[in-house]
């Protein structure tokens, strides 16, 4: 077990390096000259060729590519992600830090929705396969995967906020403003996981151990919950865990529909303003989150499955 | 497999929807009753009439005509995306799976890194880098999707290269290229079709989403996502503007997804029994 | 063909199955899997069901146990100790399974839930049918394993299924089957999925159980050799129908049905080959 965790931790290092390298390449591919941008940030009134050359030297832009990458990486590790191009008074880290809590709230509540809705519905759909409940749920799941997220968001705003006047239409302000956007984010994931859990349960139901459990005279409910559900959750938990970073990045669209002041909205605004350091930081953040959640849930699954624990030791 | 597919009414319906949509898109200039760009400001937010079958929008433009013209970017660009994705994926996957060794190692490491990013982020990064344009959205989608296909096709290639008829073909002296195109592609085609039809749905959603955010197809051009973006601004006064483009996306994406499911069932008789 | 076996007059059979048919429903289509099979078993006797895979022998037993889901249609009658099993209350059937009728299945490796220790799985079975303290239950489980000649039972109880061999798991399954003093044991190809050395000792266990007392047994196999070790009466199934029925000796010695004849001659041919191979290899070894 310990060996496995150490192995997995070591394996993430090259992946993190690759991700950070990609992000660094990204900022180096942009059409504008960083030295010129830096001068503009300092609000230098007249930008001359000499001044640019001088700044290049100053910023170490004449160093070899890999040296610059190392310097940048070192800064990143010290949480120095640079300064916003559009608003020189603000650091990138500050911008991300300002917006991240709102996004995390949104992603957190969506995760709650996903778990609370998809687990029981997937379970019941499998148990009552081909009944009216299963049929309706399968229809909804199908619709859920075909509907564009932003459209669902708009329809919900119209129905719940405008027509019924129950919740605020958009913006950031307390729990009531969180309900609709979080549900919108969760919707497409709910569909995916209902399907996943249902199919997984049905697959498990055909296993020999279920037949034997029935032959031993165990109660149907005990077989469903103790055996089939536990075995299906084993594989689903990893899938749900790994989708957390996707939930976080999936908030982009919804944040824009609901005018939610999170990192997704920050990212879109930055794209329009060509504020590259912010975009870079956002990509880096999501990439790193992705790697760490994968790692965490891999280890969790490993710890929960006696077969895996055994095999690799 | 094809026979089974044609016997399923659901699959036929889905193929019918996609085919008719494509036809309407191709012949939009002849089918559409009005110019999709023509303003008729006196007639804004008009209800359905003979002149405007689905009414007009906030500038008095014909919603029906705009919807028909909207098929073009949505459906054709998503098909283009899939073509590019499958093209690169097939080439990379077969190269990796057939030649193995160092080539395989390099390609698969790149694939691993590609797959470790959520797709939405990469698309945004690429669009940010290359500039806001629908062409860049297509490029970005191909850039992140090919890795999935490369991995799948590599696995299939490895599976099939060890099969007897490929070994036989090689032993009677057929060239590598001949073996690859004649024997292996048809074997993989079925699996590829399932994945491709599901991903076409994904590509349609993706293009319309980015257009909705203003990063894809730009304002006056009729596109479903962009139409919804305009409808958003008038949703308090005229919510009915959201219905037509939204439903259009749902129907087309639904048809693609359902077709993918039908293909999978036709491929795998075991799955039908479930 | 549906010969109704004539039970000896002095004893009523424990299980009497008459005209049992099973069909699989696929939409409006109906596939007949088992066609009017009849047989009976008495206490202390063993009935062998012989047939190749897909002949409907396992299906017959699942139907008797009420283990088929609603995609199957079961008709006919099956009287167990005077009570009808077909169409009986599912809850009543469930209580019967494991306690009065117990089962040994093939593929011991996949018959236990991989996520629970064997002790936990045995415990849930016993707890379902008996009211015992956990201490009593534990000593009972240790007794069962000891009876099944498993060394270090305390340790085995703490193991997960994947940590034990197929033969070992099969023994545990047999132990669990006899632990609740059943009146009928149904063994569905219990020797098929394990290696031949374990097969031999597993068969010994079954013979021991049969000799020990009054339990009735239905032993399903595709292997003539295995059945000849244990079965008193044999029915031969082919394509869902019982084509031959009689005492073990009479079926093996003078099969009337063409299919049974075919099976037996094949078995003999394989055995001859086997003997030749052994002799052949041993002579070669001598030469080398």
C-alpha cells in the first residue's frame, strides 16, 4: 500500500512537469512581445527600441528557453504567477484568489447535487429496470446529454426566476443565488452518472456471486445493497472523483450565463482582453487540480479494493 | 451490422433527421423564405405568419431562415472537426500500433498528456492563443480530441495485427500500406463509427457553446449558439426567442447520440439483451 | 418424452418434479429451453443429471429453486416435501434456499463477493437462517471448515476470496451447503472449474456427505466419469429434454437412446485415448 502511494506520487511529477511546460510554451507562443507588454504595464510613456532591448535583458528574456522555463517554474512554486496585462495593479494570483471561492462554492454544491441525485436514481433505475420509473429516467438522462448547458441555464432562469420569481436571476449573493447555477452545472454530470451507475449495477447483477448469494437465501435487499451496490460504487467512485476538476472547469459556461463572479468568467473576460498571464494561470490551475484529484481517487479506490491492494504488493 | 441497423426504427429515424438537416443546410439559400440578414425593424418580435413561419427576432430577421442557415456552421463545422479528429487519430493510432517501439512510446506519452487535461480548458487556451474565431475553435477541438481516437485505434491495431489473416497477408508479400488500408481499417470501422457519431453530438454542442460565449461564430452570422446569445438579452420581454435555436440543437445532438447508441447495440448483440 | 419415474412404494420422494418446462421470453418470442422434464429424488439418494452445456440441466435446477427472473416462464409442478415450489411465494422460497435446499455452484472463484472476507460471507448466510450469537456463529464456521479438512480455519475466515484457490473455495461452498442441515443439496457442475487433483478430493467430499446420512442430492454434470462415482439414478438431458432415465448402471451399461449412446461411446473413446497417451509417453520416457 505504502509502496503504491509513493509510486503514484512519483509518477505525477513528470505529468505535472509536462503540464507546466505546456503552459509555459503557451505564453511564449502569443504574438505580443513580453518586453513591450511589461513596459506598457509600467505605464512607460514612450516605448523606444532601446528601452525594449534593455527590458528584455532585465527580464531575462534573452536567456535560453529552458533557463527561462526553470525560472518561471521556480516563481510558480512560490505562487508568483506574474502580473495581469490589463490591470497592472493586480497580480494574477490575487485575481485567481479573488474569484476562486465563488467557483469552488458552485462546483461544491454541484457535486452534492450529482451525488445526491445520480446515486439513488441510478440505483433505482437498475433495480426497477424496464418499469415506468426506469423509462422516464432514461428519457430524462437522454435529454440531459443532448441539451446544451447554457440553454438549460437560460430556461431555468426564465422559468424559476422570471416566471415563478422564486430565486434571483443572476449574480452572486447568498445561498439562494447558488441553487440554480449549481443545478445547471450538475445536470449533464447527473445524466452521465445515472447511466454509469445503472449499467454498472446491471452488469454486477449478472455476476455469479449474485446468483450464489440468492442461492444461499439472502434477502434481495441485502444482496442489492451489501453486494451489488458496493461493487458498483467501487468503480463509480473513481469516475465521480475524477470528474471534480471537470466540474470546476465546467462552470465556465454557467458562470457566464448566471453572471457568477468565478474563475471561469474571469477566464472568458481575460480571453477577450488578451490577458494571457491570467489564462495561463487558469489552465495551470485546472491541470494541476486534474492530476491531484486523479491521484487521490486512484489511491482511494486502491485502498477500498482488496484485490488491488494484494496484487501490487 | 448494417442490416441490423437498418432494421431498427430508432436508427432509421436518427439517420433520417441528420440527413434531412444536412440537406436543409446545403439548400438553405433555396429553402429559406427570407434573407437571414435582412432587417425588418417594424416587424420585430412578430409571431409566426406566412411570411415569417417562425416569427422574427429583435431586429425583425426571419427566425426560420436564420435557423436554416444556422445548420451550416453547426453541422458542417462539427463534421469537419470529426473528419480532422478521425484523420489524425487514425494516422497516429495506426502508426503507433503497427510500428510499435520508439514511435509508439512517443505518441502514447503525448496522448497521455493530452488526456490529462479537461477538454474545455484546452479549447479555451487554444482559442485565447490563436484569437477569437470559429476556425480556431475547430482547430482546438481537433487538437484535444485526436488523442482519444489515437489510443482506441492503437489498441485495435495491436489486436488485429496479430490476427491470422493479417499475418497471412504479410506472408504473401503485401506491402504495409496495403495491409493497413485494406484489412485493418474495415475491422476498426465499426468501433470508430460508434465513437464518431457520439462525438459529432459533442462537437455540435461545443461549437454552439463557444458561439454562445462569443468565442466562436460572430454576431450577425446565423448560428444556433450565437442566436441564443442574442436571445439571452431579450429573455425577460421575449422568452420565446430561446425556443427555436435551443430545440434545434437538442434535436440534432439527440439524433447523433441516439445513432451512436443504436450503432453500439448493433455492434454488440450482448448489450441488447441487457 | 416424459417418463414419470416410478418411486418405490414404501417411500414418497422428497422432491418430485413433473412436466417442468422453462421458456425464455424475448419480446413476443418464446424460446423453449426445458421441455417437460420429470424426475424425483428420495432422501439419501443421489440423482445425476447428465448433459452437455446448453442442454438445460442448470436451467431446470434454477427453476426448481425459483432463481429465474421474470424473463423466464416456468410451468409444471415441483413438489418438495409435499409443498409446491413452482409459483410459490418468493419469500417462502428464499427462506427455503440455503437452509432446507442448499446449492453448490461451479466457478467457485467468482461465486463469492470479492469485496468481503469469507468469514463475513459465511456469517451472513448463517445469520439469515439461524438465530445465533456471533460467538456461536464463529465456532460453527470454524467447525465447518475443519470438517471440510481446511487447515488453519481462523486464518481462512479472514481471507478475501481472491486469496484462496478454487479447490479451497469449492470446499467452503460445500461446507456452507451442509452446515445448515439441508434436506436437499443441488450441486451444479461443482467439479468443472477446478483442477483435476482438487476435483478428485471434492468428489470424495460429496461421496462422504452422501454416505453420512439422509440428505438427498441432485448432481449435475457433463462428465460421465464423475456421475458414475456418486449417482444412484441418472437422467440424460439433450436440447432441453430428458432423453434417458434409469439407474446409473442401466444407463451406462445399456443406453436405449441414440444420444446417450453417443455420449457413452465418446466417453469410452476419450478414455482409450487417454490411456494410450499415458502408455505412449511412459514408453517414450523409458526410451529417453
